């Protein structure tokens, strides 16, 4: 979320310099990911607002209120300056047919003039990465980035009879303002008139009632929608908007009244001859006033640091919480916008955040507990160590397959089923690893996999293991049947007793992404010459692209001579090697070997 320093100063004129605010953000509110200085003197904070505070901090007013409380400075309430002419009676009809719409406010404004926005509006929008479109759309965006409430504008003369918040009809269609055709489903909440869908609720407006330069009369929309419904609908339609981001994290329906006032005042400022009608407010179930109780002792225990009654009172006063206190027990009235304050632990987080997490010292608690053995996990550990100690390497293959008994809803490939066995995937792993045997330094690949298979009867944990000759598969229980003959401590310590203890810590080295080339070289020497002498010459001349070798893999004697066969594996971390490069190195090695009297390369 981009936050403009100059915009914040509208509400907290006593705010310290922007650079000093960074620590306030980081230690008490949210992380500042970057700070950008603009050519016009403004400074933009890119803050990372976590979901639990998205309902009030994705706005300049929300952030300003927090900073005012944290710094104990004045917050300038803009409400008194928002004045509109006396409104007239209206015939606007609004209906709510789904509980996924929690509040819907509408207001007709006549005799507007659509055109460019004032310079201050353009600058404000540009400061947070938005471009100016026209004064009507810009007003809606200013309200959203200012107080956090998404709004919308319809062309009144393109709306038929009424506005209705309802579920879409099956296969109903709508074209969005950015010309995307949407096929709607019955689980999607929409805003419609008597004939057509006008908008996908909380996400995107449609073309039918779009405001343009010919628009004379408008309807302001300020509404509140179920967060889960908005999130699922946006995901299904693959639409991401700033409005969607705010609604999916939940907004207080109480925010609507202020947003409508601010929205109306902005339209009046840009269209002073406009005529306003009464606000129609359909609010079936008002947000409940919630109370939250907590004690100083519990807060101190949760935070691990002693908190005094006076410290908590000071915090509550700075944040304008209504509260009562009795011998260290508090009850507060939760402000409507603070949807994150639900349980006592939430208040502990609030106190810790305001005091500063740097003041909360980390102490490891003493916990006495008896470990409960997870039988399946213990068997997996036992089986894994058994196979690793038997020289097998573990692989992990995909659970998706092009055949099976259980299908998946959607897939990015032709693998539309879940696997019924591990063997098919393991056989492919054997082939792949066998082809890389020279690089791996093994004669044959031995691999295993422990994983879940999916059958109509249910899920099963299987083990498959083998090499190029044979692959075996069985259930985890079958493989581990001998565990029943051991005591439970053997399950908790699978590497002790039965298997070798692996004392050396494994060292990871990144592999090359380029192919390797393997070459063999046999050298005839006198039978009194040791292989190490030949190996030394090869090493001195093979260069840096030999990643494995020389490895002696064969030797035999004949007619007073001995043949040593070595394998070299060539590979680069930067490019694909050519045959010519490898041939040149082999030639260099061969020439050096031939310099020794009586040595031959074949």
C-alpha cells in the first residue's frame, strides 16, 4: 500500500519528518518496504499491511489516526468541512436480495459536469500510483484511498427503474469497464437494475451504466459486501482490483456513512451547480456493538513483561477507547473499525504493539510435556533410514497421473488423476538416474519413494524401491512389519541400534544445469607402475571442467604389462561443452601419457 506523506499531513500536521516515521511504522504498526522521494517534494511510504489490519490501515485516514495515537499528536477530523446543499426528496429504489450484501447506500446527484479533475486530486492519485480518469471516477478513488471505503458511480439515465443487490443468474453475462467479458454463476453477487447486471459487487463495474463525458445525472454507490463472497467471485473471474483487496479483508459497514458524506462533498466541490437528493440507506442488520474484557495480569503473562494498570489506561485514552476498570480488569467498547479486536489475546497484541515489541524480551518458557508418538511418521522415519543405509537415494515424484481412480477438478496438464501407485513414477526416476550414473559416481541407480497413493477406497501410504532390474512396491505397514517386534523407543530413534549412525553432516553442492560428457581412457604401462602415477598425470592435465574423476574402474595384467581404465566426467556450470573441447583435453592427456617410455593409450 502506497501512503503519501503530504496526504498524511492533512490529518496530522504535527507529524515528524518522513524518515523518522519509518521507525514508528516498523516498531509499532507495519513494515515499511521502501521510501521514495518524489520530485514535487512528497515522500511515498510503501507499507506492508497484514490482513488483520487491512480493514482500517489500507487508507490514509486509518494510518493517520494510528500515528496520531502512537505519537500523541492531534488528528484533524475532516468531517466538519464536508458540507452539501440541502438535499431533495428522491425516488431512487434500492433492494437487497442476498445477505452477502450487508449495507447498500445510494444517492442521486443531478446536473453534474464530467471533465478533468482539479490539480490537487490528480496529484493525490498520482502519489499512490493511480492515474486520473475524470472527476467522477477520481472522486470515487480519492474516497477509497482516503478512508478505505470503495465506492462507485453509475450513470442514472442508463439505469432501469432500480438498483438490486442479488445473486447472478446462471450464465448471466457482463462486460466490465475494461472490456472483459464475464460469464457469471449463481454464487456471484452482482448489482443489477430491472434489466441488466451493472457491476460485480465489490469488484468491478460494468459498461452498461458507465459514466462518460455525456453523463448529466449520476448515482453514488457506497456499499458493504461479505468478504468471502468477494474473494471467491474475484478469484473465479480472475479480476484483481483495489476495491476487491479491501472488501475481501472485511470492512465495517459503519464506514459507509462517512464515505457517502466525503463522496458527496467531493462531487459538490467539482460540480458546484449539482443538485443533491436524499441518501437511500438499506441496512438490514446493523453491526453489533462489541465489548472486550481483559485483565492486566493476563496481558502481562501473554507478553512476558510486567504491564501496569496506568500503562494500559494511557493506551486506551490515546486511542479513544471507551472503557471501565475494576482492580486491574478492563472492559472496552470495541470501535466499529477495529474488527481485529475479538479476544483477550488480541488486546495483548495491541498493548505490545503500542508499547513496542523491542521492549518485550524473549524468554523460552519451561513446558513439561510427554511426547505423543505419531505412529505413521515413526514408520516413515524408520523406513527412510533403513533404505538410506542400504544405499538407496530418496526421490519425490508428482502425485498427478494420466490415469487413476480419483480424478482432479482441474489440471494444468494432461495429468487429470491422482496416482494409484508409486512404481510408475519410480521406474522413470530409475531411468533418469541411471542415465546420470557416471555423473553420480555409481554403477547403478538405487532409488526409493515414500508417499501417498489414492484409490477409491481411500488414501494409502506406500513405499517403492528398486533399480533398473526390479522395482518393488508395498504398503508402509507391510514394509515396517518388523517394527512390531521392536519397542517404541526404536521408533523414536530409528538411526540407533539397527542402522549405522551417520555422524558426518551432509554437504550440499549445487549441481550444474548443463549436460555432462563421460569419457573412458585405458592406459598400458609396465606392471611395476602403480595406478596412482597414471592418475596423477591425468589430473595435472584434465583442467577444471572435469567434475568427477579420474576414477579407476578396471585393471588387468597381460604379457608383463598392466592396463588401467579410468573414467572422466566433463561438465560446465556456465555452458554446454562441445565434443571438440573434450577431445582437445583428451588429446592433451594422451600426449602427456605417451611422453613416458613404453606407455600406451588405447
